[in-house]
C-alpha cells in the first residue's frame, strides 16, 4: 500500500508540474491549420498511466476465503497496488490499417510483485470500399446490446458487471463486414462472418482445442430499431443462436434486449458428498434493459439478466459446505486433495462471478451535481434474485484537469450465510484509481 501511495503522489506532482508549465504560456491557435495537420497524419497513438491501490476487509469464515488462502492466510485485511500503462495506436496506409492495444501492469500484494503484459487487441484491417472490410488478428467483436451482461456475445470474453466499461481482451480471429444502405424502412443491412481457431497456443482458453469455429452476425437498422441475429457453431463450444435489439422509445429513453439459445450445454450439479455431476441440456439466456436520462443529467441503467448456464442455489450451498469440510480436513491432516473437485470446476469454466440464474442491475450516475464541474458521483447495485443477496458500489469520479481521471469506489457485498454475496471472500473493498491519459 505504501508503494501505491508513493507512486500516486509522484504522478500527481508530475501532472501538476505539467499543468503549471502550460499555464506560463498563452499560445494562439489557427484552427484551420490544426485541422489540416490532423488530416495529414495517417496514424495516432495514446493510452494512459494507471495507479490503483486497493484495501480489502477479508471474511475469514467465508468458504471462498478458505479456498483461496487455506495454506497462506493473510489475516483480516489485504492490501494491493496495481501500477501500469496501457498503450494503443493505429496506422493507416491506403486501404490497409492496423490497430493495437497493449496492457503492461505490475501487481503488488503483501507477499510479492507480479508483472503481466497482455496484448488486448492487435489486428490488421483491409477496407477496399465503404461497403466491405476484412479484419485479421486479435480483436473484440462487441456483440450484444446489454450494458452489464451480453448473453449473445458468443466470441468474446464475458464482461465484469462490476466494471462493464473496462476494455476486454480479444481472441484471434478472421472476420469481415459487408454493409449495404437502402432508402425506406430498412436503412442498413450488414453481415459479419467470423472464423475463430482454437489450438494449444491460439485461443486455447476459449474451449476445446484442435478445432476451427464459425460465427456470424446479421445486422439491420429497421424502422429506427437496431436488430441483430447471431450464430455460433463448432466443436470448441456447443452451437448457439441468438438475437438482440435496441430502440429509443423517447429521445431520453432507450430499451434493449438480448436472447440466446445454447444447445447441449453441460449443466453442473454439485452434490452434497462433493461429487460433481454433469448433464447436457438446451438452455436459454436473456436480458432486458432500459437506459434513461433525466433533464438534470441523471443517467439510470436498469437490466434484468437470466443466466441459463447458472447453477441452482442448492448447488452453490453444497459447494460452500464442501469447501468448509475440505478446509477442516486440511487443518487437521494437511491433506489438500479434497479441494480438487472445486478447483477443477474453475479450470473447466465455472465462474464464482454471478454463478446463479437471475440478476438485477441498477446504476445511477449524476453529472456535475450542485454545479461541481468535472465531478460525477454514481451508485451501482447487483442483486442475485435466487437468494436475494446483493452488493453496493458507491463511486466518485473526478477529472480536475485535462487528461487526469480519479475514481474512488467502494464495494460492499450483503447477504446471509450460504448466499452468493454473503459468502464473498471480502466483507468490503475500497479502490482508488488514478489514470493519466496521453
């Protein structure tokens, strides 16, 4: 934590110094000359520097705490600091263009520093005309209209609903866009095919390796409504079909939705004795949401999400009970083998993030309340409807000077024993994030 605070102070001084240097001069600009210069440049480069210290109050009785820290318990609180940079840029040459986004971050916890560099996106694009484009490389498709979840995002990684606007890491794929415009109720029609290979060193985390998968999206702007039909098939994951829509009911009110049908999904049943049973089942996932903007610049986003791939509440309770028994056995005998079935579930794709079936999402953000410039407070909650546990996320966002963004956020899970949010490994978490954009 001391390291994170030190870096935070250093970066703040650097930013203030840069601003004070700029204030000493009052240059004049010729806007037409600037526009000409921008038009001449076939490239751009940017990114941000980030410092994010985090303090968490740990629930030492939580099964998830015991699963993660059974052999190295950190105590009642945990401090972490993330320090790093995101670099991104694009280059155009005639009909060809290239885009890349790279993350390089260091994470510090009480035990060690750990570094990681990730190519988030990196692809080439060929656009011989306004109606055709072909992309090859690592990229994010951004399928779906939902804000916190996207059940029809068949070839992307899932969002984190606690931070859904954060950039995702893409997959290596070959894709294209064929676009046509029309006069009349049907204004635009676009077809997007995707080829996604999955081998040991290419997209291996997507699913079963050794296969080439195919997906496609058909988009239409019909009667001022955005519509998509989506499809995926291959041996890395089972076949799935979906659709989504988005429409402005009023100038300040938008409605959106998604629905996905997944064939032969491997449903998980976690039994009381710790055994894991699976059976194939066709499942439906869907989402319905609203986005509303008031005259006072209050933005409200509300979504209901049904996760057809989720487990039953009794399965979650059985997993919690089994982890507690495995922990007690480990403390008595030192035998960690009983943790095996639960750890294998995580490796096979089970996620502790929103594992149940039904969720509600609400986010409220107020732009510049009380005429405080560049200040946006927000409040978010996610409710697990199957056990009525939830989390609370108050948030303060402030940009006091150009290119500097500060965010202070708290995360407080609330719920009883053996509920999703009641058994999170942290009773509370406080994050401070500083980003300086360049």
